[in-house]
C-alpha cells in the first residue's frame, strides 16, 4: 500500500504528487499501453491535478496513456464538460496525446463478455437473496491496453455501501445485466441498511466480477471533502478501496443525536437531473423521523433522468415492497431503474390485498420539474421560487435541518439502535 490519509488533515498538492510519483514508480508500466478509468462530473475530486500528474510521470514511460469515463448509465460528456473535468482543452475527445473516451453503455457492440457468475455463487454471496447466472460484460476497450488504473473518490454509497475501487468497472463500464442485477440486490437490502456500511454482498459480487479481468489492475482511491483531499491510497483495487472506505467512514459521516422532521437538501450544480440529485435523499434518509420530509432543493434541475426519465414516468417512485409484491408486473422493467425508484422513495410497506402503500417519509421536489409530473411520479412538489433558505436556517432544535451542498456527506443517528421498523425485511 502506498499513500496516507487522516480525517484531520488535508493533503497538499505537493503531497498528493509525491504519493502518485511513488506509486507509479513502483508499478511496471514501461512501454505499456495504459488506460485510466475516471469518474464523470458528478463526483468531487481533484481530477485536473491527477490528470497533470499522470501526464508528468507516465507520458515518457508508457507507449499510450488514455482515459475512459466510467459513466455507468449517465449521459456522455461533451468536450466542454470533459475540459472542465480534466482541466485541459479537450477537442473531439482528445487532450494532448491522450484520448478521453465516454463509456457507451447503450451500444451492445462496445462490450465483451469476460465471464459469468454462476447462480450458485450468487446465492452464496447474496446470502440467499438472489439466485441466477449473471453475465459479466465490460467495455471491450480495456482489451486494447496492457494495464488498467482506476482513479476515483470513495464516498458512502446507496447501492454498494461505499463507492470506489472495482465499482469503476461495475457499473462504471459494465453491461446492463450486472448493472441491473447489483442495483436491484442493493435495493432489496435497502439504502437505509446498506449505505455507509462495510463490505456488503453487492461489493462482494462486484469484486467477484472483477476477478475475470485478465490484465493488471491498480487503483488510486481518494477521500475528498469540501475542504480538500484527506486521503490517497494506491494498491490493487480491493486493498486501496478498503483503506479509503475506512477513512471515508471517519470523514463523510455526520452523527446527530435525534432525527429531524424536515430536511432541506440543497443540491449543487454537479447534479443535473433527479437521477443524480437523489443523493440528497439517500444520504439523509437515516436521520429523517417517521412521517418526516426530505425536500430536494435544486431549482436548476428540470429533468427526472436524461437516460431513464420515460421509464420512471411509467413506474413512479415506490418502496421496495411495492415492486416485490407485484413482481410479475414490474420484473420486465430495468432493475436498475426500479432500484433508483426505491432508493429515492425510502423504506415503506405495501399491502398486496388492498394495494395500499405506506411510505415512511415524504419526498418533495423543489426543482424545475413541474407539479404535474411530480404528481405522476408520486412525489411531493414545492415551488422553489417561494423558498428562502434563510428562513429555515438554525432551526435544528425545531426539527429542521438545512444541508448545503448535499449529496456526499452521510447523516446518521448516533444511537444505532434507533431503526424504524419499516426498514425490516419481511
């Protein structure tokens, strides 16, 4: 392991540079073709600095240095967006001598199947929650390179526990089968139970899938807060992730004494649709009281999902049991979309006989998404123009919390025993 981190410090650019230099110097990369997997613009990290360091320490060593944006199913990035991401002028996907590729998740011709996780293995890893063969497909661009480097931040995550590491392969550059499968497994467990926890069944499946990759993989995992980078670790993907996740648990989790009746999540501009801005719910759900409300305040957002909006208009936002107890009707929809629906809705119950759904908390949008569409989706609506955030500040004693730049810090109750019964799997 190369690197260091501490929740009480912020690494300087020089210190980050020393870690990167040492890490790359100790890796067999001479005359190799190297592909670096990087996040898109929805993750906070010093990507321009890392891009500069890779160029400085690798350009004269390797035969090729390119980048692949691990989009999952997010929208492809334009040249302007890529330029902002890496801090260089990107023209037709090229910055200097390096290509920066968007992952094309919706083009079957861009994938290669590298293995299959058997139903028996899935049953074992998921503790019997699911049992089916899962094909493992990845962007076939990786087959054109000798060495793969993952470079990305680690945060508490609603599907896998903590992001980063091999998650840059799955869902980052993966085919739809394993994306949908892992997200639905996370939904069955529920965001309420899985976010910010350690080594989860979803993480175990991702690591199993990554074991099929037949070339060297190393990983830079960063722990980044609004103040800067508090940790940087380099090793194989599992070990680097483990060190970063341990630091993230000390850096990105805010513990509070009591739940709140109302939380206003102020979403930054890096989230441009509800699909990504839903983190304002995921990270706050554990501290919202029964019958409470999360308001996602994002006047700049006008779309539910640029990729999956039409499907979400059909299925709406519901708790996990709404889908599980009507599975024959909903199982044909993409499971990843159903998972997102449950994560934003939060835990709840569904009575099959009466067709009645009980949601533990209310989710309200104060965005540019019109009221009519919110009604279709099953979400509350609040006109963002009438909201003055100053009116809500400093009212924690009244059960109201305003969270600026929400989406990355996880809020959790100090008393872990305060768990709502609706989170219990039936």
